[in-house]
C-alpha cells in the first residue's frame, strides 16, 4: 500500500520591508479576536497600503490570530471581521485571544478554493513497515505472510492472507520468568501451603510466617490461621479516697515538718469520710499501701487557714521520704485561707510502696479546711 512521503523542510522567512510598504503594517493598540461573525476595530501605524475596494472583498493576516476580513478603513482605524465557519479552510484563533501591540498585519487577499489532495509519495526507507506481501521497493518492510509465531499471525503463506487474533495471550506463547522491574515477581517456584511473597531488599522470596511468643500459626491451602496461646490477665482496679469532714485539727509549728493530716493517730478528733479505704489505706498512719504493681494517679485537694501570717507547704510523699509533688503558698493576713490547691501526679509503683499527703506549717494554730481530700486510682498494670 502507498503511504504519503515525508514533508520537506520549512523555507527561510523573508525580511520585512518599510512600514507602510510591501503591504504590511503594525498594530498600535491591543484588541481581542471577536466571536465568529463579529467585528473588531484595530488601530494600525499605516493604512495606505490597503487597496481601495468594496468592503469585505479582501483579507489581511493578523499575527497570531489568523485571516480577517477588512470591513472598513477610516484613517488608522481598520474594522476587521472574524469569518463564520466554512469561509476559511484554516480556523482562526479562539475568540477573545489577545491581539497585542506591535502585531504584524499583512495584506492576504481573498481566500481561494481549497486545492485537491496531493499525490501519494513513496514510503521512506528509513522507517519500518508491515505489508501484506513482500515488496522490494520497501526494503525495511516485513510481510505478514512471513510471520510464523507471535501474537499477530496469518494462516500461512498458502492461505488467503486472513489475519488471526485471540482475546487472550495463549499460555503456550508465554515463556520465562517476569522480573520485578516489569511488574512480575521473578519467582518461578510453586508456593507451599501458607507461603507468602516477602520482599528481601532486591526482589521477592517465598517464605512462611514465624510464630512468636504465645502465638501459633497454622498454614493451609490458601489460608493462614493465627491464634494466641496466652490468656489475658484480669486487671485489678484500685481506688481510694479520704476526705476531711469537720473538727479539723490545728497545724503544728514549723519545727514539726511533714505532718500527715489524714492520720487518725495524729488527729483523733477529726471526722473523715473514706471511699474504698479497704483497697490499701491504713487510717492509723494515714498511708495508702500499693496492693498491685502498676501506674497510679494521685490527686490531693488542700485547703488551709493559717493561725497567723505565715506559709504552708503540702506534698505527696512516697515511701516516707522525698516529695513527689510539693506546693507552697504564703498567707499575709490572718485568717485569710490558703487554697484550695490541687496536687496531681502519676507514678509507677510496686506492691508494698506507700503514699501519703504531708504538710509543713511555718506558724502554729492553722487548721485544715473542710473538704480537703486525698485520692488514688490504679490506671494501668
């Protein structure tokens, strides 16, 4: 079969003549390409080159926009029309395309009829072609009749040239292992029950899952069962709260530090309310003893009225020494109350550790306010 030949190289551009001569000029103001069948007034540097003719009988070429009909010329104002579809064989630029300042306008004349299609040329010997039968004039061509394998086949050289295709690639035409770079796995081994493709840094390897501690893995045909052999330990929740109700005792003097205000031994006349005190609280010494290892949240609300100007310090203490979270305030005028102050701390403890709320006052005669409280909850094992 014949195919068109290659297109020749473009010729060199000619040089422009003097403005107003050789049938060209330049725009002096910006404009927009009008809609099909519409008009636009374009300002130019010179219009003397335009012929005297009936309006609309000749055309100009506007740089970057296409061919426009000359509708009217008044001085340096030229009215151009955008021809309707079918008038020109080459479409103009899309309407609203800018006609910029300095765009070249050349006289184009009337558009002639479209010429007949050119004659087909010969095939380029530099390209490759597929032809039905061998053709010596196309040395780079391959004849369909010469195909004996592949995905495009004929019925053979003795046939009629009928082309045979299939919807899927025949298994017999597939060979080799598809590498990872081409979307394959590069693995040709048939996997056993429960095996998976696992990346190894450069490709894939068939491997089975490995069971960890207290885990069992049972592979099957197309299945993998994973189970736990460990039983979950029940979480023992612990909570404790002790609150001052009435009869609060006076604070001790500054030389007696770290006084436990929830000890019934130190303050036997104070009325206390306890919630879940059986979970580890000892009311005699005012201490909460940790029954289970884990994380505990400690909360304290401290209200203090001094007997004289001075200060008071409250702290949550662990195992009898060291303040986990201290708080100090100073009262300047008696009997102004100090507080309420809130202490909060989360701590990790083992069974047998104990916590207590202790207070130090710088002046005697102060009292602990009603609703002062100390709470502890076990939040995590």
